C-alpha cells in the first residue's frame, strides 16, 4: 500500500500532539468522531478538536498499515509497544514540518463544534441550490440529488416559506458568493464544483482531486473545512446571512454532550451526588465520573468546586504545566492526595482553556 503523503502528515500531526500519552487508536477515534467521553476529552486535552469526526471513512486496518509504514520509515517509534503508543523521531519531526509548510490542515476545520451539523446542512443546501437553479431556468424535469425523504420534505417546506423564488435565488447567490469569496480559490472551487444545478452534475471529491491534482484526503478535508467555515459564519452572523441561516436554524446550539452524559447532567442539576446518580442509572461510579469530566470540558459554566478544592486544583494545574504533561500516573505520583478523577477534572479545565473555548 502506498502511503499518501498528506495522510502521513496528518498522522504525524496527531501523534505529535498526543506525544505518546495515548495509543494510536485515540487518533482513530478522533478522526472517526467516536461519541464517547474519552474521545471528546482527548480532543480537548491534545488540541485536536479541529479534526474530530472529519475522516469518518477511515478503516482501522488502514490506520494500522499506515502506522507500520511510519515505523519502517523511521518517522515514529514506540513508547510502550504493548499499548501502541508512539512519538515522533527527529526525522519524523522534519517530515511534519515539511508537511505543515507545504499543505498542513485546511484553515477552518472545527469538527468538535460543527461536524454534527455539516452533513444535514450540506444535504439541505445542495438540494435547495439544485431546486432554485432549475427554477431560475424554468426547468421542472430533473432528478433530485437525494432520495432522503426527510431532506426532501424539509426543502419542500422551506420553499413554501420563500414565496418569491426570484428574490430568494438572488439573496441565496449573494450570501453564498460573499462567503465563498473570502476563501482561497481551492476551497471555493471544490465547494462550487460539488454543487448540482441546472444542466450541471456535481463532481465527487475523487473526481475533483484528479482534476485539481490534489490528494483526495486533502480534498475531502478542504471541503469539510469550507462547510465548517460557512456554518460558523452563518451562526455568528445570522442576520447578515438569513437565507443560509435558514438551512440550519432549527438545529441545536450549545454544548453537545453524549446521550448518556446528558442524562447524568440533568441529575447533577437536580443535586444528585455521583453515588446517587450511579445507583439511579445503574451504572458504575467510574462511568459517571467520565460524564462529569466531559461536562467540565464542554460547559464553561459548569463548576467543579464540589468535586475538588480550588487549592488542590491549583496545585495539580501548576504541576501539569511545569512538567508539560497530561499523564495521569505521573501527576498522581506528584499528588497522591488527589484521585484520578480529580486529576482528570483539572486536565479537562486546562484542555478547555488552552484550546481557546
């Protein structure tokens, strides 16, 4: 198997951020968007939120093969062979630097915030575009680009709320043009060429990668980056982009907890203790603690003072920063008075702050 130059750089980037403190499968779960407390925590702690859920088609066997190739090329080396932990070699760091200089990550990736919206947003917008494009040319004979009944119903309902098709078409075009015009030519080109319209069939990422002579994985991430850019802007400036915002206005905003964590959160808000929640939900106490760490990561207003004193939090935080580590055992050795749960809570807050959220 030939190692994609771009995917090699992507793996090196992720492994460099993790610094051997998690196994390579943590990278797999992040790229695949595994909705677990541990993966969400890893995203924040290792500043990999941008890549969460951005490469869903990745296969575990493919990752294993890529890792083996990086070992053989002397770009990574194992820290703990039995746990599949790796760090970059000096040669690997040189490779990463060249990758970041030549390509790197597309600039607007934000999987942790927007991956939950991107698919439905794209389906609605692309079908809406197809309908309006054909309508502008008074064409009624065409095959919708999706058979998804929910999307078809939603767009039909959406059209009923925009009675003047000509003004809707003009506004839609202006909003989309203004936002795409702020992107680099490659990202804008990929997005536009994927749209299906009047006598125009949208191209796939593989087709565009061949036409534009780019790596298909880079092409995919560039497209995802554009979706995240659009979503972020229309949410923040919904009054400026009312047509585009209408494609996403009904989708939830705010912290996106896993389903199980959401249930724990509700009980915490009612004053239940960890032990009581574990009993009520018939789950292990460790699982409830996982949920609380996830909540601490995603909800900046959530107080952890009932689980750890400010003094102990400050001590652990100071040690983690001084040693530049997120290794639980090392921090536990330095602070035996703290539980692993308390240490994870402190790291959760540290991850939230350093990630800029």
